[in-house]
C-alpha cells in the first residue's frame, strides 16, 4: 500500500478534490480543517506526508509547518504547502520554513499527485506506491509482490512492509525502535523484540531464493539491508 496522507484544508471543495485525487492514486487519506484538528490527527497517528494549506481559520499553516520542523517526532515529515499565495517572497518563506514543495492554487490535481510522488521518491520512497528495487530485489507495492532475481517470494504482510521500508533505505542501519516507528507507526505499542521475530520470518522467506543474507544484523545497533557481505 502507498503512504498515508493528511490533507489540512478548510475549504470543503478543495479538501474534497485533494482527498479524492490522492485516494484515487492509492494513498490512504485523512482530513483536517484547522491547525488544531491537524495537530490532533498527527498526535493520534503520524502520517507519511502532509498537504498543508497556508490560510487556515485558527492559525496560519506556515506556523504549524515551523512547529512540526522543530519537533523531533515530526522533523522529517514530508510536507507540501498548498496555497493561493503565489508571490516569490511567499514561496521563499514557505520553502525556508521547511516545506518540501509549494503548490499554488488553482492547481491541477494530476500535477499535485505527481508532486506528491516526487516528494515521496525523495524523502520516503517506500511510500511512493511505485516499484522499488535494490540488488536482486524488486518490490511492487500495488501487486504486493516481491521478486528475487525475477523469482517470486511469498511472505506475510508485516514482513512485506518491513522489507519495503528497508529497500527504500538500503545500507542504512535502523534500531528496533526506529523500525517499529517507521513500519508499524509510532501510535502502535509493540515490544521491540517483535522486530526480531519479523526479521527472522523475513530471512526465512528470502532464504527460499537464497537471499537471506541481504537482511543483516549490526551488533548493538539494529538491522540493515545490504548486498555487501556482512562484516
């Protein structure tokens, strides 16, 4: 499944258009119509990307953007500003505040979705909804399919999500806590040792294609996906 998007927009027609465009492209969509409701939605469940209107009824969206960039939990959250403010100074202010992209109203729904995909490719490729590849691995999220050297490999949903995240960030080491937050979500309370169970199952699934060595243990730190031999 592609990523989860929070649409923060107070104009009902635009909120509906953005939400429909994103959900029709395979993204899971939640909605908010103010900074207050957006904060509550993010507190309950961290989205994978936020589409944020600048002009909101209670506070400017750009203030929420700055707050999110200061918070450790949301600092790396991809955010697209969606606004009628088209002046160069406004664009510069939005990007300097930490926006990953800046879309001016009126906008093309197809262009907006294209920009969403582009931000996901840069910031969180595992949520783009597009096929991912690394070494002998190829993952098609839309078809829930994993191929190793062109051969299909069967695995459970949790293992699929874990592998998809790691393929999106090859060679990087992730602690058990980081994997829990990024794969299961920081709103879900699961013991860290659960990660070890799913890594073991993932390795067993990949072993059928001789690729179990791709998921490596980094002693004292966590796990990484690497095509290089373990050190």
